[in-house]
């Protein structure tokens, strides 16, 4: 199969490799954080004056984006200032101006904060049965189970407004908890929790942050068909790019396709796909990427750096976290990664790749490009995909050539010893099916960042192991990857390239293509379709069709 086509469909050259692997072939990775070690949070964004004081410390120091927030640290914001904090579990705190908050507990199974004064919006990832999340103020305790809510603490008491989910609110020292549901608000003062009342529209507009406004209307998991369609309609009004059309899928069904890209936050982009097949079936997909800094007006400037960048200078933009989800409104595939960072990759004169953490020069790993195995085969390392494969001696020469795309002149260049390549790695990953973890990983103890996920991460698989099996059509762009897990379950991903009439693309359509421009011109004639089935789905499928045109317009494909 054409190398560039295989990369787009299978291993992740489509845009950010994490997105391509999630959408088209399963990305082997995950999140498993040890209960014994504290998982710090990170400053995701800062506006104005924001300071931090370590536990037991006396001095306040100014914080910057990317900086760690250690367990026990206190943050305070000045007038007209804000901060966004992201924990390794994916919880998001939007801290408003003139607010003081302490992150008292940052563990894998427990997140606790104390809001001394001010206002904070909390977006809590769905919690597992052994996990908890809570905010305490001088007058109240708020306990949640995966939700979005706003807490305000002041001299007159505590105010809580819930935008999604349920929050258990109790007055300090009473233990009498009152459940506040989405769309409700309450106040805690004089040792009592007021009965919940609906959030007035005018009040909500006045106090709601930009983050809250976006989150209330965004496409997410666990939504009904009507909720997805309504939320997508609101997001599309703010989108930077939109595409849509009707076509026939590989099974002969007519599909109405809608795609758009929005910016939920200044440092984020979100790609959403909706596929409607009549009134009976809705399949949807979203990918939310969070960057190390605010994105430029021209989104393609940042997105073109995601698939690996050549040069001695590190790329300006890179992902620090992402979330991917596919659903048919009953079943779901959900991937999350945090701790994104750059890795500098060079080659020495012995045919080894040198992986270096630019934030910690002592964190270096040497990975042989190819290792001879006892049976005469070779174990080959792919620095672009951060993966290993086993090939025969006859395949070795072609298997160790990795083409890096140069967007400035629309060409590919094979990685050479004189090159410096910058790639993004993630310290945590979790892959769930219907909220059941299947593959997870977290970085090994004693290292600052993962350089190679196979060697530097602790993996956990459902049943203890996974066996991937690949079946590919020898004549057409049609391949299926099935993962068989040790617990007897499976998940299967059939990826096929089709035109608008549902005809499958022959491999010959991409043969002889040598430039990026020619590749994009051919790709515009086709659509991606992926059919996902799994033991957990009980015979149902998620069936997604995606048009590449929006990728090219936005810069996701260069």
C-alpha cells in the first residue's frame, strides 16, 4: 500500500497522530495513575496577575502557562485576572479574578480543593467508583460525581450554580447533604443550605464565564440524539470551518454528513462530525485538542506543526492534552491523554535514535533504529509513530525510511542522521469502551516525561494483554484492525476509503503520487468511513463517515 496513504488511514499522518489513531486505527495507550503518588495539576492558561504559594511557604511567586501546581499549593488571582488549571485526571478549574484557592489533595482517586474566597468554575471528568472530587469553602462542602458547576465564596456565605450533573452541597459541620441538579442554584449561610431554585436566565448570563457558556452547549458523550443535534447547531454558529453533504456509505445507505471546527478556548480547537442516516441513526465524533498556548488567528499555522516538525528550533505550538469520542448515542469509544510535551529526536553515527526531553536535558533515551532478532528478523523503531514493528531482512531497507512532510514546499523528506525531529508525547492515556477501560498507561516513576511510550510507560490492558489482528484488502483501501483482550472481549475497526457513491478506492488511485499537493488533490475525491464494533456494543456499531476536505482547509492535512 502507498506509504503516505497507509499513514493517513492507519498510523496517523492524517493530522495530529493522536487524532488519526483515535479516529481511524486504535491508538495503543492509556491512563493508569498510581494511588500511592500525588498527580500534580498544571497551569493551562493565565491572564493578568496569578501567583502561587507552595504548602508551608511564605512567598508568593508569579505563575506561567505550563507550570506545575503541586499538591497543597495555593493560587490567587488579582483584579481582572484569570487562570485555567488542568489536573492529570482531566478536571478543569477556571479561576476568576480576586480568587484564592488551595489544591489540598491531588491524587489519582481523590481531588480536593479549598476555595477561601472568589469564584471558580469546575469541569469534572466522569469519575470512577473509587474516585471523588470536592470543593470546600469556609461555609460549605460540595461533592460531585462528574459535572460542571460554579462555586462562589464570600463573607456572606457560599453560592453554588450547577450547569451539568449533580452536586451534593452541605453546610460545614452538619453532614446534611442536599443534591443540586443541573439548572439549579443554592446558597449556604448561617449553617443552612437553601432549597434549590432554578438559575434565572439574566443571572446566568451575568455570572457565567466564557468557559461555562461554551461547555453548556458543546457536543459531548452521554447525550441523546436531540441533545447532540441541538448542541452542534449552536457550536456551528461559532465555527471557523464548516463542511457538509449527502453521500452513500460502503453499505449502500444514504448519509447526511456535517463537520465543523470551533475554538472552545483560546488554546483549544475542537473538530466535530455528525452522520445522520434517516431518523433512526445518528453517529458522531469529536476531538478536542488543548495546546501549550493560545492559538493564532490562522489555525493552520499551529495545526501544521502537529505531525512532527523538522529543524533545530522547537515548534511554537504543540498539544498538551486531547480528548476523542465516538458514539451512536448508545455506545461510545472514549480516549483521553494529558501531559503532552515535546521530544527532540536525532540520530547518531551508529544508527540509533537519541530521544531528549528539552525541559530536562538529563532525561535522554537511546533507541536502536533496527535490532536483529534471534530468528533473523529485525525489530524496527518508527520515531514518528513512536512504535516498534518486526520485519524481514528483505523489508529492512524500506521499513527504516520515514517520510516527514515539509509543508513549505509540499514534499516529503526521509528522516536522515543530519535531521532534528520534534514530536509530541503524552504522559497518560486512557481508552474506554462504554466507560469500561480497555488500555491505559501512565509514565514510569522516576522520569520527568515519557520519551518512548513502549519503554517509559506502565501499561494496563483488559485481561492483562491485547492481541491486534490486521486484515487488509490487497487491492482496495479497506482494512480492519481487531483487538482481542485477555478477558475474552474484542473491539474491531474497519476503515475504508469511499467516494460519494459508496465505491471503495482502489490502491492504484494513490500509486505514483510523490508530492503533497498531488496527494491532497486525490484525497479530496474520497471520504473516510470507519465502522466500530465491540463486545460491549452487543451487536450494534458506530459507523462514521468523514470528508477530508475540512482537514485540508483548516490545515489538519498539509
